[in-house]
C-alpha cells in the first residue's frame, strides 16, 4: 500500500512543477494568456477532455481501452441535435436531450463491452472498428453538415457561468469527484482495479468478469456522451467532425497522470493534472503562434515520456505484483 501511494505521489509531483513553470513563463511571453477570454477557453478545453479522461481512467485501470470515445462524443452531440430538430423537447424538455445523448454514448459502450468481454475481441481492434463505424453513423445522421437549433435551456445547462465558474468546469469537477469515489471508495472500483491487475484471480474468486467489463465500457461510453453534450452546448451546434482524436488526448492525459496502461492502478488526481498540463501546452502553442503540427509532436513526446517513466523496467513492478 505504501509503495502504491509513493508511486502515485511521485507522478503527481512530476507534473505540478511543469504546469507551474509553463504558466509562469506564459505570463511573461504572451499578454493574451491572462485575459479572461483565454482563461475561460482554456478551462472549457480542459473540462471536456477531463470528462472523457475520467471514464478512460476507470477503463484503463480495468485493463481496457477505448479508441471510439472521440466518435462517441460526435454521436452524442448529433443525437441531442436531432432530438431538438424533431421537436421532442416540447414534451420532455432539455432533460430528454441529455438522456438521449448520454444514452447514445452508453449504447456505444455496451457494443464495445460485448465485443471485448463476450466475443473476446482485443479491445484495441474492437474499439478501432466501432470508432470508424460510429463516425460513419455521425455523418449519415447529420448528412455531413453542422446542425444547430439547440434549446436555450440545454445550452445554459452546460455553458455559461455559475458564481463566476464556467459550467463546463463544474460538470467536469463533479464527474471527477464521482469517478474518484467509485474507483477508491466502492466495491466496483476495487473490482475494476483487480480486473486490470489480475483478471484470472477475480474469475477464480467467482466474480462475473464479463459483466464487470461490460459495465466499464458502458461507463466510458456514458462519459464520452456527456462530453459530447458539453461540447455541443458550448458551440451551440453539433458538427460531424466533433470529437475527432479526442480519445488520443484522453489516453495521453491518463497515461501522463500515472494510470498504468497495463491496468490495475489508476488515479483521478493524476488524470486531472494531466488534463491541465495538456490543455496548457496546447493553449501556449496557439498563443505563441506556433504551428499546430508541433502540438501533435509535443503530445506524442509527452506520452512516450510518461510510458517510459511508468514502465515496469524502471519501476521494478510487474502486472499482478502488489
């Protein structure tokens, strides 16, 4: 237990100085960094990524992975737009759109869970397939065009401010708190960690491993759906390309935060710091007028560095060890 605490603590301490250093440097390098508009944009960017990353943390801790999360974001946004286009909000109101959008995400998660848990298809291959299929479905249902016409009540749920705090940040904060509680304070969370650490042990103990995996993918899909709603509300539109490559950003955030790609160990605090760092890097590159290509390059280097730092060779651990 002490070894686990030390590992998580050390990974957090590795991110904090970097975040502080970049923030301080940007105060001097760019006049636009401390403007209210930029801070709000940065906060919203981090919030949407963090909602997806919270679900990815739970999933990767369980030993899974989801490459379809970005496509699910787009599907959820389009599902909510179609809800308003068809006039269903007259009877059910904005709450119906939220349930419809999150339900679309859960449905994708359940498909992934069935493919991985019940058909024994490797998660990488299964979710790669659903990533393409769901993105295609987004284009089919939207006709390849941006859909507008969201109700104001829906938009106000996820965008705007409450006591000066962007509502997207509030949604992300509540998501992380709930996810952390599930992971660290519930039996389900312990089982997810056990599933990623030693699946055979859980199976031998009589745990319904397949149902547990199915639930993990359903949670991932639901949170990707929530991120899609938050994104569409902030844009007041659903775009067919919305969420493209968001799953890679989420995986980067999770890995940088100290969650083991091999499963068995996850930390929502680390994921939060990783989301802040990734958002800060992207924002800084934009403000300094550096090509977006460099952002992709830097993110790739950050992921590789995080993987190397957390590798079993350097940490002296192996999957299944305590």
